């Protein structure tokens, strides 16, 4: 019997690793690009003097209120929002964003982004990410109401922000 020929090494592990690395790189690159864009907008934003313990910035580049940063968070507001909302509406919207800061939601988001980058190919990771976002928002909404803000004022504030700052991409 002739001696057995050694099997050619399989290329499958190298191909799978290359596909994984490309997916990983695409995600990290897109997140980095968004972060740089947001960071640049924060640098050019105008500081606002609001009676809260967090730095507040305003810019036309921000389409909705949000929090930027984990160690020294900054509350970002769309330009002119203070004059567009009533005092109770603004207080409710600010309470929601301050809740995100107290809960360290940006840290939880960053940790999940690491998991998404490593396991980008698994649909359960993406479903879980969407679910975490919904639950974080729901928890902050419940906290706003629990703190004594009027639910109607809070809802009207959210609707007014959407009406004023979030425009449809469709011309009709």
C-alpha cells in the first residue's frame, strides 16, 4: 500500500477569521467616525447655564437631547430648546437625561458595543442591544414620573422636541 498523502491544510479557519475581522473593523470604524463627529460638535457647542450639576451644551448639530461621555458626561441640547419648551416640559426632559447619567447608561452602552463588535455575527447580540436601549429609556421615563414630574408635561415636551428638531427625510 502506498504511504498516505498528508491532507492539505484547510483554508476555512483563515477565511472565517478574515470575515470576522472585516465585520469587526467595519463596526469599530463606523462607531469611531460617529464618535469623532459628535466630539467635534461638542467642541463647537455653546455652554448653557442651567441650574444642574452637569455641564450643559447647546448646538444646532444635536437633533435631540442626549448625554455624551462617561467619565465627565456632558448634557447636549438642541439649539434654542430652552426657549421652545415650557419650564415643566424642560424640567422633565432634563430629568430624563440626568437619569441616564445617574444610571451610567453610557458605560453600559459602551460595554455592550464591545460585545457587539466581538460577536457581530450573532443575531441575538443585536436583538439584545435593541432591547437594552428600550429598557434603559423605559427606566428613565419611569424615573421622571416617579420624581413627581407631570406625565402630560413630559409627553408634551418629548413631542415638542420631535416636532421642532427631528425632521422627516421625505419632502412630503
